[in-house]
């Protein structure tokens, strides 16, 4: 089947190969993709029973499996088309020629680089650990194009918001109105026992009217999250488009009662629709478990605001983050070599978060232009023959509006060398040291994990264990110079020992504070 | 297999950190403090420094690391051992405390009035102030810029 050659489309990026790739490489890339996206293969995977849902025990960001594979058929057609073209030397040359003429022969949109904890591993009879740090950033050469926003603010106006909190929220909302671009759509919902549409989404935006409407919000009533969430999602879906950044910012300061499950269902639906929820809690009294899980289900994030004075800044940071989005629907595909097992995957930056490997794929959400994502893989490697061994094949996919409407893909292998005579070497002598970035990242991640375990232990009533863990955590935090968090951990250890429970504030401080223990390696070698 | 020297949890070879107590596992071999060989001990009386109004203690390591702590209560320096419920305020394991001969409870820093003191807690390999070994369990005044040495590990003191 012949297709029209479109020089605007990057067929190389669709296959995830470089523009100087030889025939073999193109063939291999195509086969791999075809196995993944062929309609039969997709149908086969869909038939398999869903994995049992994880009990979300204080474990933040528990994400559900990828939604129904919408668009896979289209992706498969795209892959086939790219392959047919590039596999025909004559067509490929014509295509290359056109692209050079139009200045489109650009480098790939992503930069994917990796570091391993040990380049050289001994051949052992037993399994060993290996850590891989993956840094994902936007290619510098590619000019970012700001995506139009389809944004809804869902604001709690319950009685407890009265005073400084609501004042600050209104100011922050008005700031967002001022920042809106020409193509942006903003809607604002306020909620207490029920939801009201303060500003309905419209194009073009009437900024003066929106500002005035926001100023009229009054504090009164209880907190019914579901009402606000539903109204917000309804507004968003009226304008939702795939080339927009569809986002809902939810801000609350209180507990919602009885509608938790329904809120989670709505959040899951938002995820399927590619609407990300940014959930924010102010003060000590809101349900961090719920807000966290809602954000996780939609591929968004949850944030803790400890005082009213920080509301404005948090909103500003969010709106600037949204303006800096470079890629959407980012996914890391991981194929393990023989004898390799991925034990855990965590995002290390911009915020620590556990990630889930689902069908060899990890959903990574959005990538900012200025802020790389760093992911840490903990592997278990069983015995290998001496020599160079390819452990992992990594591929990164995502849509980058700045380069077109197709999926962009790049690939990279991770390999290490196994040596038989390393076994005799004692201790660390004669072995290259572990790269400092990995030690720092793992050190911080270990503290984050201790936090998660301590919170889980409190839930299951293992109070003494949790007290000890918090104390150990405090010492570790001091070691890395996090004096304030260390103090919070010690205070909570004391509170827990005395009362058998954590304080609302301390619990959130630890939970959200340890997520901020991120690192971005400066030098990562590709 | 490797065993965490502090809490005895077991991990695959090349694991970097203990998930139980957060200790750095690469390079840790035994759990006791080994006596250092060939150290010279000199009895010198250090001169008192003026540390009026100091609120914060900063310790700088030769490795480049720094730790800052408020002087509102006593600060114990040593090596964390969760298995024995020893929780020093500053854990020196990651500064190679084990290899340098630092005890679990090695020394402490306290402020009394306008003066900051360091006191050896009867450690195996001793605490030194500007290269002079301190008598155990006696507080010695310290001033900004002093070198405190625990076993072989040297810390530079900054007071603010």
C-alpha cells in the first residue's frame, strides 16, 4: 500500500530510531513495535484478567492500570506506514531529501541517559542488586511550544476557609486569571455542601468578569468534595481536547465524609480522559490518603500547603509548571534481559513517587521543559556468564506538541560487564566506587521508604516499631542536613509513643516533606 | 548475601542501603568498633574559647559534608545501631565512622550558659581537640574553628 509521503511527519521518531539508522535497526525497531501494537496482541493482553488491586495502605500515588488501549490501532497504522516508507530505499531517500530541504532533520525531542551503580559485576551463584538511574529531559535544541490550557479551579469555600485562607485563595485565583493566554479556557467552581459555577469556561475569556466573580466567593457550609469535583470535571469535559493541557486544581482544607469511593471513581475517569488532578490540602485537617490517591489515579500530583501564606506561591508554581509542559502521556517501556527482574521503580525528581510497572510500561505523565524527570530502577540480577551483558532495553514514548501530533520515541540499552575474577576481591578494594548520584538518590529514597513504612505500621497498630523507625529516620535526615524534617520526625515519634497515633500536621509534614528529598544529577553520561 | 551490620537484615549482594535502619551497606564489614593501631596520646589542656550567644553548631567533614544543628539540647555523636537502640543525634556511619574507629556513643556537644563544650563518652578510640586527647567524661570548652577528632575522623567546628 502506497502512502503520501509527508515530510512534516518524523517517521524516524515514530519508530524510535535515529535518522542515520541502517536497515537492520529499522527492521528490529519495527518488529518490536509491531509486537506491542498489533491489534491481535493488544486484544490478547486485554483478555487477561486484571491484576488484583493493591491495598492502598498509605502508599501514595497508587495508579491504576492503563485505561482501555484507545488509539493503539491508529498507532499501529502509523508504525506500519513509517516502516513501509523507511524500508524502501527510494522512498526513504526522497523523504530524507525533502526533510533536509525544509530543515526538519532535527535531533530527537527527548534526551534519555542512564547511570548504573556497578559497571562491573562479579559472576556469583546468587542474585545481586543493581541500580539504574534514568534521566529524561527535553532536548535543548527544540523550542518548547506552550500548550493551551483547559483549566478548572475547584475551591473549597466551607466555613473553615473563612479569613486568611479564602482571601489568599481568591488572590491566587485572580492571579491565574491574569496569566491566561489567548487560547486558554478557565473555569472556577466553589463548593461547600454543594457546588456552584463561579466562572463558566468560555472562549475568549472575559477576564474582568472572572475576577469579579472570584471576588464574590463567600465562606459558608461544610465540605463535600464530590460535588465540587463532579462540577469541575463536567466543565472541563465541555472543552477537552487532546492538544490541550486538561487540568483540574482542587483545593480543600477539610475532611469529606462518605463520598471517598465516589471521588476515587471520578478521579479514575479523569485519568482515562487525560485530565490530570492537582490536589492541594491546606492545614492539618484534610484527608491526605484520599487526595493523594485521587491525584495518583489521574496521573497528577498532590501538594501540602502548611500555611495560608503559601497558597499564592503554590498556585503560581503550578501555573508556571503547566506553561512549561513539553511532553504529555510520557511512558517508559522496559524490556528486561534474561535473569533480570525489576524489583521497584521510583520517580526521584521532580518529586519522589512510587511507580508501577504495568505490562512492561511505566506511565510518567508530563515532562517539563526545564525540569527533567529522574527515575530509579532497583534490579535483581541473577547469575550471568562473563562478558558484556545487555540488561535492559529502555524506550521512551510521549507526545511532544512542539514537533507534531505523532508519538515520539527514543530507545536506549543498559549494559554492564560481568567478570569471573571479581569474586576474589575483598570488600570495596579494586572495584570502582558507586557513582555519588546513585548513593545520594538511594540514601534519600531509603528515608522516603522508611516514612512510608512507618505510616503503614501506624495503620496496622505496630506502634513500637513505628516509633523506632521514626527515630532512625530522624537521625538519617540529620545526616543529610534536613534538620527541620528530622525535628518533625522526632516530634512525631514522641507523639506516637505517648498517644498511639500521629498528629494530623506531623503526618503530612513527613509524608510530603520526604517527597521533596529529590536530586537531579548534574552530569549524566549517555 | 550481605547482612546489615546494624540490624542483621539480609540483602542480595551489592545492595546499597538497609531498608530497616537506612544504613549505607557498601563497605561496612563488621559491627563493633575496631581499635585503631599506632595512635599517639598526648595530654594537653586546651585553652578555653569564647562562644558567647552561640545557637547553632555546624560540623564540617574533610569529605566536604556539613551538618548543622541547633544547640538547644545536647548533641550526641556516634554511629547509629538500631539493633541496640542506639540513636545518636549525629550518625557518622556515612562519614566512614566504622573505619575511622568511631564508637556508637562517642562524644557529645553541650551548651552551658555562654560556653559550648565537647565531652568524650568513654569511647574506645578517644576524642581529640586540636590533636590533644581528652580525658573521658570531662567537658572541654570549644570555639569556632576548632578541630574535633573522633577516633581518626576529623570534624571542624563552626559556631554561630
